[in-house]
C-alpha cells in the first residue's frame, strides 16, 4: 500500500495545529494507558459504575508514547492534531490513566475482580507493533487472562506479522476499520486529514487475519454516525460476516477538541436499528439481502416475521456490547464507557438489558424513522 501523503482539497474537515510532544511521560512497553473502567476495577481510580448491574469483564489497554500518534483520525481522542493538552486528554470522552505494566499485572493477580480478557491496543506509531507483542507476552506468561490484539492495520505488512501476534499469546484479533464506506474512511482517516490509513489495506489485513486465527476469532470495529447510512453500515457488517468476521459496533461520541468535536451523535433510533441488524447478521445468520431500506438508507424491514423479531428484541441481546468473549462464549469485553460517559443514555449495554431497559429500547428503535413511503426495492448490496 502506498503511504505518500497528499492533502485533498475536497474535504470539509478542518485541519489544526499539531500538539507538542509531552516530554517525561512514561512510555510503552513499560507503561500503557488503561481504560477508566479497568482503572476503577483495579483500584487505580476512584469511582463506581452508574448501574449496579455493571460488572467489568474485560481490561482494555493502549500503547502510549511521548510523541503523538502518527495518525490523525478526525474523531479520535489520541489524534495527532487534537487541540488539548496531552495531560488532559481523554479517549472515548473518559480518562485513560498511564500505568506501569508490572503494576497492572500485580493488581490483576491480587485484587478480586471478574475480568476474563485483556485487549491490547496499538497506536499508529512504528514502535507500537513490537511493544504490543511484549505486553501480550507479559500478560500471557504472568496472568490467566485471555488476550485479544486490537490491531492498527497500517503497521501490519505481512501475514507473518499477524502470526507474531498469535505466537505472543493472543487468541483473537480485532481491526478497527471504524468507517463503513471507503469514501468516509478516506475523509476521516486518510489523505484529507493527513493520515496514513488506507481502506483497502485495512480490509486486506482483516482477510489475512482469518488465515492465521481460528474461524470466528477475528473481528472489526465499526463506528455508527460518521456520515454513513444504515444500509452502508450493515453492508460492511455483511462483508465482514462473509469472511467469518464479527463486527463490534460503537456509537460516535464527539471528543472535545478533535476535528469532529462539534459533530452530533447519531440518533438513538439509528444506532438501535444498526445494533439489531448487526446481531441478525452476525449471530442469527440473516443475510442483508433479506433486509429492506427506504431511500434514506434506513432499515424498513429485517426480513423476519414480526413475532420472531419481537422475540429477538425482547431478549435484549442485540443491544449488549458486542465484544470478544470469555472462555464460556459470553461477552468479556463489555466496555461500560465505550460509547460515552455514564451520565449519557446507555447505547451499548454491558449487561443484558432489564425489562425496563427493553421498554426504553422499543421506544427508541423507530423514534427517528422516516417511514416506508419511499422504500427502495430491496437490501441488495451495491
């Protein structure tokens, strides 16, 4: 893949000044950023979860460096040109403290918790691939956690690189594609924002990963609300499913002082319909060709009888966080703050929704729907 950087004149995303590097900050592989939920669970941060049903099942960490991430994704809290002091930065709008790996391992092994999986995330930094392998190896040797690798695909040059992640101790990998279409990927992650990422390469890495890891153990991340239609989002879910790759959904949530800091969240109805469609595609094997969409790209029909769709909705499972599982097949990476702060409406439930939650979900599901009066012919992928 070519990485020559040519800024596009067609983007509507403004460019801003690059942040200075933060000298003296601890770096990987000795230290990592830790999700706020994980830091709370291990006693590194004070706080409690907003709902008593929330129990953290997975620990998320991310590589960290004094220099900025070399990528500049328009929505990302660690983007190169984010206009905020490095020591005040957030990721997914919550704090990610920097912690020594040794301390994390010690706390994991001595503090009572219910976490069953570790997710080790890379940054777009040349050192990040090798350092993530070291962190995976450390946790594999010294803990009983299952391990996932969250891949920055631009760092992967061959299938051998993916084999190294597996050999280090990861049994699953995810590729954060994020944008559902090539045009949106380019606009928000590629040349217009002076970023290194390329759509074709991310999908190539996804397909190569299925040749290294066991069937069903490769996933992608997609973010709802970057400008795609529901049809386009679910077409990418189907593309992944055709590769035996599961999709993990996130709702866009504007990170202050990023290039998309003023961009609105997608309506809850839009997100709920995408969650339901993803679940049907990934978990029940319903092909998108059975779906119908209106001319705005909104879901009109999922191709199921109403009574069958009601059973799926009432189960609550489509709206539970889609993440890597534990040894029993239950979601371990349940990310309580993966879409925003606890004061905001819960978009991904880190537990099975209660009957009261299901009632709210039903009210949200079609709340912004434009109707079926201008329906497209079918859900065939174009």
